[in-house]
C-alpha cells in the first residue's frame, strides 16, 4: 500500500477567514473554526444520502492513498465506513482521517470535534470541573493549558479499541491499543468543544501529536455577527 509520507515541517498558520482548509462547528451563537492540514481528509459523517456517502468515502480513500491499488482503496473505505458509528456515538460533529507513513511504517490517525454541555463545579469554573472529573476517572495525563482562543484542558492516554471481525482474519475481532490526545475548550455559552486525535500506530504518535498541537492552537472563536471572541485567561484578573 502506498501512503504519502508525513511532512518534515509541521506548521499551520491560524486564520480567521473561511477557506478550503478551515473546518468549523457551530455552538449555538458561537462559531468555532480551526485549520486542518491537507494530509487529513474529511469523513462525511452527516451525509444522509447513502449513495452519496459511499461516493464520498470512496473519493476520500483515493485522495488518502494516491497511486494505491483499488483493493487498498476499498479496504480503507470499509475501515472509514465501519468507524463512522463510533464517531457519531461520541457526538462527533466533524471528523477526518489521515493515512501516511513514517519511514517504512504505515500509520493512521483520526481527528474529531464534538460539542457537549459544560460541567458546573461549585465555583462555576468549567476548567477545574473538567480536569477534576478526568482525574477521578483516571482517563490519562490531565493538564490545564492555555490556547490562543482561551483556557483548555488536555488529556493524553491510551485506550483499547475494538476492531470488528470484518477487518481481521479472526471473526471475533481484535482489541487494539490506541493512543489519544483530547482537548476540552469550555465556551461562554455553557458548551464545551471537545477535540481528539487518536492513532493505533505507535510510529505515528510524535508527528501526529505535533500536528494536533498545531490544530488546536489554530482554534478561533467568533460571535454570531462574525466578531472574534477570545476567552480571557482565568488568571488575568488575579
């Protein structure tokens, strides 16, 4: 299988203007935008027409694996199609996939974005509430961070993902360790943006983690009228 090689320089310039490289979700009266690298390809999560969804997934596979055999395109298309239910179950509003190589090692990653209700702590500090909840759940390494768009929480860990028997020689399927970085960005309207990058391929962890750092650093928030919105640092008034 031929896959594009990850670029050696991973820099993405944040933008406030809509462009083919800018992805977005709408959280009621707040518009969230971020920049995706070209090596990622959008998954048609919310395409209601089944035939059109199949066409879009096939086109995705061909873009992700240029020059590959038809059999490889079909395998990737099946993997993407089978993974859509899990993404939707996670509440994903947006998702994209990358298939690449680090040296001779094939690797892949998925990025998704979801919106969820913000938790309420006793002091109404969603950052502290999110961090506390993740630590209690032992979800991974939890860190409170500051992004250009405002304060956030990151969680880095590993989970076991189930791979259906349709993709393996074992009809019972397999359990695959999957590494992930998840970032939570509480918004002023009691909604939290959740973005996650996950990869089952250890060789791709470092470059994909770097990519994801650039992606979340490019997040920009806008009011309904298009006015840029920056959430103040929690310590700004301290």
